[in-house]
């Protein structure tokens, strides 16, 4: 006999969640973000998402981020995005001009993740907040990821062309073997996997040279160029590894992101604080999931805890049903899809069975609840691709939520993120006065 959709697998757990949770206002309300002040002293506060295309998650993270900047001294906003593209937005919020030849940010798949109204509003707010503040007290927007190989090569060479033309010539020679595949890095992976055109030594030498220079000064452009060189070295290995399969490519990517975050915190000084936006699969401690126990994968949340201990806060986000912006396959057009109701035997199913529309679970503040949520339970993960027809096998895995996160934010019903390209994802004030070069001029 099939269970009714609202009947949870464990009624006792439903009662425990309902009794422990704290109802939340809408993210647009002033009462929403203060609920997260208890994590305001964390050096690293990671904010997750159960999908890459849910507007509620973006609005909530933006509200929490503004709160951390205004009231808790956070100055680093680091996101699961390419470093070179995020650098364009960072210049916008700091009121800096774009260098000649720099193009629009986030034009590659999945562009809706960062070209949307929620991000536009946050960046406009950060730009206004930064005005009149000294550079060292301004909030910055940074990418942790490493996919945009072409833009990173260009950023390194542009800096060297102006700072050291001889070094630029050497860098071009070193990157020469990589450039034939720069716009199609997967092709390089196939070639490198067959033993031809291995560029690793050249890019690592370039990375070492720039990192050595970066440690000798505070030149912001130099730091950016050095990070791009690190990105190239990591991306070169990543695109080679992804054809070998297994956990190696995933682990390289998240190791690169944690090293980038560490670099930003070191540059910010001993008191620097960061807010990190990434998917639940990156910020929820992988050692408490099938990722770590079965597949041998680590992630940002796990590595952050190992590095900074209790100075890290990991907050996951979930939803029962609604709509989501996603694609049916990689590099396919974005579309609004219906999210299927969560499984009754999943974490989401138990949250839905409480009948409470929005809430916060502080998993560190209630030992009894933490004990209930320590056993492995199904949890749903939707990335840029959503395949509802095979949802159980494509989007669920077992995880121990109380060990995976420090807190859990719940939206029972959620709405799809609207890309800016649709013309509905932003208001006119979000890009008023911005040049077409900026991501708002669409």
C-alpha cells in the first residue's frame, strides 16, 4: 500500500523537528536575517542551496550576507563561480573601471546562476555600501571556482604585458601548448589523457613565479594575476582528470576552492571574515555523506572544518516542491521545471510533514534533535541539471544532516530563479547607470 504523500517515514522525527525549529519571516522582511546573528562571529560562514536555480535560496543568502557585512564585519563574499568573471563584478562594487578588452561576466553555461535579479540587487547594495569607505574596509565579491580557463590565461597575460613584458613573452611560450584547447578544454583532456601535449609543468612554473611575486607585495592586480595562474594550473589538471573518472577531479576542484578561500582570508588579515555561497554538496561536510563514505570525495565544508575548526559555520537549505531553473543536460538551454514533491522518507519529506512553511533548525543548539538527525537519511541535491524522471537515483543520496551541517533552512514551497536575460529577473534600479559592459546591461 502506498503511503500518503504527507506521511513521513518517522513521525517522532517530525515532532522533534517541529518542536526544535524556529519559524522564519520572508527573506525580504527585516526580521529574517537577525536569526543568523548567532553565527556572526564565524570566520567562515558557508551558505548552501539545494539547487542552483531556486530564487528563495538566493534571496535568503543575500539577506544573510548583507547582515554579516553590516553588523559582523564580513568583507569577503566568496562564491561557487569562476574567479575571472567574479573579478569583473568585484570591480563594479568597488567603483573601479574595467580594463580594456574585459568582456561581460558570466556569459557561459550556467549563466543564470549569477546573471539574475537577486545577484544584481546584492551587488548594487554592496556597491552603495562600499562608497566612501577605504579600500581595506570595502566588501569584495570573489569566485572560488576554476572552470574559465580562457579568461584566466588572458588575465595573467594582460597583467604581465603591462608589468613585465619579458615575463609576458615567457608566459605566452609556456601557455602556448594550452591555447589550442582554451575554448574547448574538454578536448585538451582527451589529448592529455592519451599522453600528448601535457602542459602541467609549464603552467605550474608560471603559477610558482606569480605566487612568489604576490607574497612580496600588496598589489591587488598582482594578487588577481597570481590567483588566475593558480587557477590555470588546477584547471589544467582538472580537465585532464575528468576523463579518468572517479573522485580525483571532484577533490581537485574543491581543494582548489578551499585554497582560494584561504588565500583571500590571508590577504584580508587575521580578523578577516567570509561568507561563502555554494551548493549543499560543496558546503555540507562530505564525510557525513555518501560522497565521503562511499565515493572517497571531500568538499569545501569538510576541508574548512579541518582547517578552521569551530570558526566555521555550515548552513544547508532545502525545499519540498515548487519550480526550479535548470537544464536537462550540460550546456542545454535553461528552463523552468517543476520540482517533484520530496520523498516521505527523506530529510525534506520530514520537514514538509511538520506543516511549517519556513523555518531554521540550529543543529548545534539542540542535542536531542542532533541525535535524531545523526542517522543517515535520504537528502535531495539538484544542480544545474535536473532529471525528475530519474530523481531518486539522479538527485538523492544518504547523509547525516546533524554532522553535515550546523544549521538547516527550510522553504516548503519555492520558486524558480529568473535569469536576467528574460527581462524579468531584475528591476530597472538594479542596473541604473551601469555600462553595457557590466552584467546588468543585458
